């Protein structure tokens, strides 16, 4: 094999964020930009010699070019087996599944998740390690450091590989396997759930279901699972063909971006609606005229896990990201299992799963999953719901309201201020952080601050400590304010303000109205208007 050593110079700013390196497509298209990052990833692996690498993505613009570059570089770096999703497709949870199933040393997932796609939009790449989960903080740090001083990368001369046909291709000593991106994942789902009773529900005439794939990666997965295996009518899956620009939409499953789905469920009187994002790891759940907050969804799934075959023997424990409401903590307490509080992002859950400490975990940002993979998994969450709906015969709203009547309700909202000036955002966070010590014991309209800190996480498995993971302000009336800057944006800064409040009655109250005093207090303490000039959030979830 003729290995070419290509000289290169570093690009600054190749620092992976909450979930890999995300930049505009045009940034990735600069000479050697992708190559530098991929080589830094390969350099961070102990040895690529003879190993297996999985490659796939959400099908967004630039996926195909990136995959051809990665194939040649992987072979030059010594990988012996490459597993590629057909047409470059692998949802994030499917990539995690495939990495684990075939004993790969890791995988490159090409996605910018729910960010828009197209020549002027976003692209992304992240490395998942052998357990199928995102690279650890220390590995991403080492990748970043390598990108800052990189001088060369390795590649070979080869014609483009046909990634549209399932089969095997040999190049030099390497075997390239193009696989059906859906089959392994669908088989895993079939092992976890009660497909028999779910099929009765979905193929029957009494239950109407709609899944919105948002022109993104879950289309083929949803068709295979819901229609082919579970017998749902064809019209159950909408926007099912992945497009490289997601049809010009924003593939983020929330009430704003999945408005078509919400409309269909409400106007047509459907029983259950769900959507997933660009790369298939997020989920939104709705019933007829009823939206399920992701924090409540996690709690409800944990409370009803005994109805799902794979979890019927009990959960080992649960975990949630710090900004996620404490609804699942109440379920854990009742079940007598541990509940871990981790920083934002999926990379912190993997260790807890590998160590057998948790079964379910989730984030307020429409992410829920279990230890069947090491990523969040949109379709898995939807299947959990269908399994529970089939087992109980209850509606979505009945299930959630029963849940609140047992555990109480954690009102929750997140306010996002997007594309704000990065320097102003940094100053605002600095001022807020400096003010924290003085906040404890202060009283605002009769409510006192009981804790105010910058959240730090000590990983109980490997002992690593992650500092500065967001500001927490806890109040003596059960209220909580969390403030952090996004780590996934590609332009300016995004401020996220998370607000939650525990209540034991008045569950029908409007969340924004009920949380108004907390929202006002947060705005005052953070100084949002003062630092950003903004008076209203851009997105409220
Ligand atoms: C956001 C979410 C976070 C999620 C991540 C990847 O990160 O808030 O929960 O894990 O996307 O989907 P952020 O932009 O807040 O850093
Ligand atoms: Zn995603």
C-alpha cells in the first residue's frame, strides 16, 4: 500500500463542543480542514492497526464527500475493517448499536444533529468510542490539542467507493463493508420491546399514530419498524425520505419546528404523535391536544419501565443532566434506586452505564435513552411509549396526569437567547458567577436562595472532575434557575435559562404563567437585558 503523507498546518478552533465538532459546511470545505480533524481523532486512538471503524451520518449536505475522505484516511492509518452505512446513512443511536455489535474501536458520526443542513448551513463530526458512546472529555481535549499542532495526515490514492450498494469491497489490506443501516438497529428494538402487543395496537383501528421523520435520518428506520414490523398504516410515517437539507427545515422535534405533526395530531384527532431530529437521537412525544415535556417523559418511562420486557426486572438506577427537572428523582426515590445528576451532554452517562449503575437516562433537550446503546435514542423513546400505551390501554394524557397525581409535577421551561455577542455573553456569565456567593440567604418576594453555585461533576466511576458546568440557583419554595451557554452553536453565543418549580396541585396551570415570578427573578439576577439588550427569548421550550 502506498501511504501518502500530506503536509498540513493547523486551523484554530477545532474544539469539539457538547457533541462533536460543528461548523458551517463552508468551514469544513476549506483545504485540509476535515482531514486535520480526522487525523487528530485517529492519533487519539491507541492504535488503529487492524481495528474496525464505523462511519455513517444523518445524510446531510457534505456527508458523502466527507465519507470518501475518511475511507482513504482510515485505510492509510491502518484500519482493517470499515463498516459504512449504505448511502452514508447511520442514525446516531444506530451507529452506537453497530459499534457495539461489531466490536469496533469506535466510529465517526457525521451530523450536526438538529441544526439545519445545506451548503450554507451546518456540518458536524464526532468520534464515538468502543462502548458506542461519545468520546470522553480527556479524549476530546487530546483531539483538540493535536489539531493545534498538526503537521501531517495520512491518506491513500483510491477511486471513490460505491457506498450506495450493500456489499464488501477490498482495498489493499482493508475490507470495506457497506451495511444496511437499519437492520441491526431494528433487530435490537425487537429484542427490547413487546412487539406482539404493540403490533396489535398499531395495526388496529382504534389507535391512530403519526411519526414525523422531519426529512431526516429516521425515515427509513421508522418505515421498517413501525410499518413493516409493527403493522402501522403507511400514512403513519411522514416526511420519511432523508434529504441533504432536510427539505429546508430545521430538523428539531419541538412544538415550533414539528408544527405540521402537532397540527395533524390535534386537528385529525390522532391518539399519539412523535418526531425525531436530524440524526435520530432526540424525540418529542405528544398526545391529542397534549404535549409531554421531555423531563416528564423520562420520569414516566422510568416509573412504567416494568411494562417493557427488557426492563421488567427493574432499573439499575437512573440519571439526568443537571438542567433537567427533578421529576425523575422522585421516581427513583420511590423505586429505591440511585439517581445521578450529570453535566449537559451525553458523554457523562456512558461511564455510569458501563459500570452497571444506571439503566435509563435523559435530558430536558428531548433526549432519552437506556443502556441498550450509549447514545440518546429517539425511536427507542417512541417505542417505550407505544409499549406502555399498549400495556395500559390508557391515553397519553391519562398516563401523564396519573403520574403527576402520584409524584407531583415539576413545571419546567427553557428560554434560549440565540446568536448573542460572544464577549457580552462571557461577561454576563462572569458577573453572574462572581455574584453567586452573595446570593445564598438573599430573599426575593418572600422566596430565599438556598444554594447558588457553578455545578461541578465528579465522575463516580473514573474519578474525573468537570468544572463550570452551569450556574444553579435553588430556592426554598422548590424553584430552581439554571444558566449556561450552549456548547453546540456555530454562530455567536446562545444563552440557555432553565426554570423549574415543583407543585403538588393546580396541574392544569399554564407553565409560562405559573413560572413568571421565577422567570422575572432569573432575568434580574442574570442581567440579560443589561448585557444583551434582549427582552424576550428566541425559543421557549
Ligand atoms: C444541546 C442540549 C444538550 C444536548 C446537546 C446535543 O447542547 O442542551 O442537552 O446533549 O445539545 O444534542 P448545548 O447546545 O446546550 O450545549
Ligand atoms: Zn441529534
